[in-house]
C-alpha cells in the first residue's frame, strides 16, 4: 500500500508541473520589462509567473537560490528533527527479540541526544544527496517476568545515505529527480538488570515441583509393574530418565527462563545439575521412599518431611545456578548496507510556498530483505537563502541476519530549517 501512495504522490507532482508548462504565458501589463533588480525580487507575496516551452527543456530552469546561475555549484544544508515512533519486532545477537510499540512522545521523552540532517551538493542536472541521523535513547523500567527486579535499556540507532541524483524535470515551477545510492544502518543495544533472588527462587520451586510430579508418575508406574521393588532399584531405573528427559522437560516448560536465557545457557544449567549427582540422588531417594510407603499405606510425617527437605535443597541449588547464569548486562550491535533507488520532487506554489515529496525502496536482499522510505512536506522560503519545512516521514524495514532482527516501521512528523548557498 505504501508503494501505491508513493506512486500517487509523484504522479500528481509530475502532472501538476506538466499542466503548468502547457499554460500560456501571463499577459504583459503596461509596465516596462523587469529590470535585473526586479528579477532578483523575492518575497512572500510575490507569486511565480509561469513561463516555459516544455517540461524537459524549459526556458528557465529551477533555481535553488533565486537569481543564482542554475548551472553553477549549489549547496543546501538542512538540520532537522524527526519525532518518530517505532512499532515492530526488534532484536540483537545475544538478546531475545522483543516487540516494540513506542509512540513518538515516548521516544522524545527518553531521547538522550540525537543528530539529524541532510545535505545536497548540485551542479546543473546532477546532484549528490546525503541524509543521516544518529540517536541514543535510554529507558528505565521493570522487566516482565519474575527474574529481574529492575532494568534499563540503552538503544543506539543510526543511518547514513549517499546517493547520486539526476534531474529529469527542471522547471521554475519545480523539479523531479531520480536517484540511486546506498544507505548504511547501525543498531546497538545495551540491556541491564538487577536479578530478583526471590523471583528466581519462586521459579526454581515451580520447576522442582514439575520435576517431582514427573518423577512420581514414573515411580508409581514402576512400582505397579514391579511388586516388591526396593528404593535403590527405583532410583537406578528413574535416574537415567531424569538425566535425559525429565529435568529437560521441567526446565524447558519455564517460559520466564526461556525468555531470559539462550538455549545454550539453559543447557549449561542442566549440565551443572546433572554433574552434581548428590542433589538429584537425594531427591530421587526421598520420592522413592515416599511412593513405596504410600503404596503400602505406611506414609509417615518423617518420610514426608524428608521429601520436603530434599525438594527444598534441590530447588535452592537450582536457583543458585539459574541466578549465576542470568546476565546483568548484555551488549549487542549490528550494521549493514542497503542499496536504494528513488524519486524526489518539489512543486512551487508561489515563490515562498512549496510542496515536496521523496521516496525510495532498497535492500533487495543485499542488506535488508526490503526497506521503504517515504516522506511528504510543505515548506516556506523565508528569504532567498533560508527555508523551513514540516512534514511526515515513514520508514519500513525488514532485516534479519546472524541473530539480529529489525522488522519494524518508524513513522512521525519531521521539521527542519535549511540554508541554501
């Protein structure tokens, strides 16, 4: 849908220029021909007199600075501020992807600093376009889940594009450029948090409870099929299942743990538990004794207390291993380059008021899978050399590589003040 809107903008822009080109020249009044000084005149209330013979070969080319030779060198510098919001999935290598949905107000409130601007160097129909931004945001908050009591996120986002432009429509009423180039993208994260020991213990207790239930099911089945079995026989039978499957399932069912730790970290925790046979053997013996006693209706408070104590010791040991594995600070970054092609144009309503639009598409699998950039604005020329514009910009990017993910849209109002030389 974005591509059709972008095409419609440029179609209207080109048609407007074409229609104006076919209009007859304005009738001459009784005043003498404009003097050179009058041609240099530039004010808010002085509308453009449209003259020209064709779109591609107009009589009077578009002048970046009114009165300046359009075939000479020109330079435009425009710092701007883009109040963008972000919606989509974002992740960096080493960190699990998260769904971001930040409004422009939230982004601005948490903006540490930012640099944004664009520049244009032109001679005749050829131009060199540059656009870039780099910003850092910091946020404090309470991470979801029970494992962290507090945390912070620091995000750095940067882009820098450089493109060669050719002016296919060059007229006093406006212009239309086609351009091609590349855009460099950078994304960096630093995430930190304070581990909540009580929350980790609660999670460990839940894992231990699931593990105990799974072991009880195995033991009860073993007792039914093997009458007269001993505690040691039960432990030897169940222990291999515990090492291979039961503990893995119990830990793997903990969503909060899987969201905070990578599969490699979870596997490391499991290995540490398996390499401490005393913890698991005591738990197995206590469960086996309790289930045999229950089968014979001989379950006593002493046996129950032994089982509860074994469960608590196992849970405490597991909680320590989980807490040791939880990261308190993680950094990650990714950079890539996207080829881009696009169109940009401007329609002058008067000498002081203009409409502008720009859009490009890129990526094509070389960097991002696809990236769209579209913007439209209205501007005012305060003087021959100073202007300002206000508009809306939308960028969609789908990038995924080596654990990094940015499948999100950035959109919001932008404004800038520029100088033309």
